[in-house]
C-alpha cells in the first residue's frame, strides 16, 4: 500500500521541529514510536474520591493524545516516506535494472532525499548500483536524461569553437577568448558528469555536485576577467586597474565556498537554505562580473557595436537561468507531468548554455576589434601567464575546500547512519522494550 501523502510532500512546507524528528526516528513503526513518547511524557491520570477522572487529568490526556495525532500527521505528510512510513521503509525495489523503462517506476520515496527534485515524482535511477549502471542515464527515460544532454552537447560544440578559433588566432596572445571558451567547456562537462553519476548515494551526490560547482566557479572567473580586461570601456578599466584580478579571484573563492557548504546537509547549513546559498553566491558574483559590460552598454547603447547585442543576450540568459531554476516552473503547476522532459532544471541548463554561447561570441568580437589592442596596451594589464597562475591558485583552493567538505559529508552520513542503526536496534529488541515498559 503506497503512502497517500508522498506525492504532496515535496511541495508542502517543512517545519524545523519535524526535521529534528526525522534525524533521529529510525525506520520502525511510527505509531509505536509515538506511543512510547506518550507513555514517557504524559502525566498519570488522577481520579477523584469517587474514582472518576478529574477535569485536569482528562484535559491533559486529550491534549497529549491530540499532540501525538498531530505529530503523526506531520510525520506522515512532511516526513521522508522512505524512512518513516512502514510500507515504504520495508519496500524493496523489485524493478529490473536492465529494463529500458525501469526508471519510470522509481518514485521519489525510493532514492536519497538529496536526489529528489521538487515536483518530480518519478523517473529516478536506482541508488547504490555499480558505476557502469549510471551510464544508462544517457539513453534510458529518466529525469536526468536531458539534464545531461543539454550540457553534454554544448560542451562538444564549445570544443569545436575552440578548435576553430585556434586556426585563426593565437589563443595565448588573445587569452580572454581562450579563457572563456575553455571555461565554458569545463562548466558544461562538469555539469553533465554530475547529473550522470550523482544519484549513486548521498555522499556521491555531494562530491559530484562540488565538481559541478568547480565548473561554475571556473566559468565565473573566466567570464568576469574577460569582461574587465577585454570588454570594458577604458574609463571603467582605469577605475580599478590590475587590482581587479585579485578582487575577482577572492569573489570566486567565496562563491565556491558558499556552494560547497550547501552540499554538507544539516552539518553546516539546513537543507531548506541550501538553494539560497547557491543562488545568491552565484548571482552576486555574476552581477559584479557584468558591471563592466553594463557600464559599456549604458555608455555606447546607441552606437553601432554588434558585440553589445551579444553581451545583452548573455546578460538576459544569465538572469533568466537562476530565476527559472528557483521557480520550479512548469512542474509546479503539473506535478508528475514533466518528470522526464520539460522541467525547470533542463530549461535552466539551456539558458546557461546559451549564456556561454553568447559570451564566447561577444568576447570573440571584442578580441578581434581595436578594443582589445587598446586595453592590452595599458600598464599593468595581465598577460597569459599571470592569468594562468591565478587559475592554478583557484584550482588548488577548490580542491582543498572540496576535500574538506567531502570529509564533512562523509562524517555526517556515518554518524547519522550509526545513530539510526542504534535506535533501530533498541526499538527492535523485545527484551529492551519489555524493560522500558517495566520501568
């Protein structure tokens, strides 16, 4: 018998008290769990001289039973059905992994909670399978199918663009174009890999998406550096000078740190705040990086500059991408109808790939114009080796933070698993339960 509330669970509000309960309740009978709490904390009934219960004790009895019923309803509706509902906790997935359509029978209660997308009810792949199983994400119907291909295909196309540019330009001398194109490849490829392999477990979900955040950070650094040192007006460039390279590097440090913290679960940030960390850290970083282009668009909007159109389109899709991602549209209106194709994460990927495309072509236009010659001749303008050194610092920083966050996630999962195993053993030991009743 399926849990009647699971299809509504992911888009109903969650309370912190219920989240605290979820962290300690093992997959045992919920009614037994609540009964034990009532017996422990409910006041003993007091009778009057005639043996009838007093009004106070009756009210306490009713209030405690109502509180227990309310808690049970919250756990049933808001809780993780895979851990709390008896029928879901004892459910063993019997689908055949070799069946082409098997992912369409796996719902959101049969996978780790971190892998569940809002309003996506089915189409999940099986967790805890061999690595080769997750290659099937590339062709079987599942909710990650188009998440992978909407970034894998652009990655291959950006490789083609890089090869095309290298035939006519010296990419070391024109390093902003090299930087932006290479970063677009890293961004889309890391995203495709993360969506293909993250479903294996909670730990692997965090690790693969930290790789995805590394791709985002790399693109953010490359894009913002190119905007300032190759696409800005000379008057704006002189406001900051070469020191802006250090500012952009620190900005990317903070952005990657916030994104990585969002993958640590309840250890450093609550699950409900994780999306905000990712959204605001990236939004503020990109807005700062778009300031040179915004200043240029404001000053030269009426001039005949074809690169401005591409910069404007890039900015449009960079704004639309996170807004669409957080809106959960259209699956919010029709839960279960966009499980495989058409949900907001796929549209978010398309917008992100289009932003990369327009950014590459805008930088290419600026590199092949007189603007690049003017800016690169300024005193203190960084060369290819300086920017490459900054890339090395960024990679080492992301590696160290990623390793630390991975150990935090692993330790959190291990401690939670030990805690739940201990509680489950205590609740399933009949001798222990009898001793508790006697006490």
